[in-house]
């Protein structure tokens, strides 16, 4: 058993009595009350649990909680201030890219990271950034539309005014 301290969505958090081998996903969902990251395959195959660890998208089900000690985690709950939607979240809704929604949190985190890194992504960049995120419902075309829309809207906004 150990104590793990990390920063989650900009706030210092800690979890006690974490057992060896417990995943970051479990800690976020079950100990920190952040159920946005979804738990589907628990094998790093579906991307529904995607979070950013020191900025980099990872499958939280594959990261041992102890590996996150002292690091910075951003979950889907941290993409926008509480009660608001980020540009990417709005675009997913407007483009009809959410059906059952199970894949959506992971896709949002991955898409957000892409747009931070590459504000005007080519379709190949979008496909690559989202290649670890499986969606059974949409056939991906609406997800592509959503990311293109978010990119277009973000680049139309004045600098410093971005959600
Ligand atoms: S639950 Fe982590 S990749 Fe599927
Ligand atoms: S919307 Fe259902 S899995 Fe993607």
C-alpha cells in the first residue's frame, strides 16, 4: 500500500492505500470522483480512458498509479472550466460526433492535445492522433468533421480567448 500524490486538472490530489499495480484509471474514477475517463477494455486497446500525463496522451488503464507520482494529469473533466464546454467539446456536439458517447471522453482528450500541438492539422494528423481511440458507432467521419470544425473555430478566435 502506498500514498500517491499528483496534480489532477491543476489541483494537488492524493490517494492513500493504493495497492501495487492499481491503475491510474482506477484512482481517478474510484478514488478521486472523476468518472469521465471510461473503463472499457483495460488493456490499452480502446483509448476510452485517455488522459494526459505531463501533457502526453496515455491510456490511464495501462499506467500504474505509482508511476503518476508527482506528475501532472489532465482528464476530460479538466478540458473546460466546470459547467462550460471547450471548443473541442462544442464541435463534437455540433458535428454529431457523439452517439453512445463511450469513446467520447478519450477522443476529446486526444483531440485537444492534437490542437494544442498542431492548431491546423491535416486529415492525416487527425487520423494519427486519434488512431488509438476506437469508436464503434460513428464510422469516424463525424469525428474527423468535429476536429476540423474545432480547429477552424479555434484559429478564427483571437489569441488568448481560447477555451
Ligand atoms: S480502457 Fe484503457 S485503453 Fe481501453
Ligand atoms: S459514439 Fe459509441 S463508441 Fe463512439
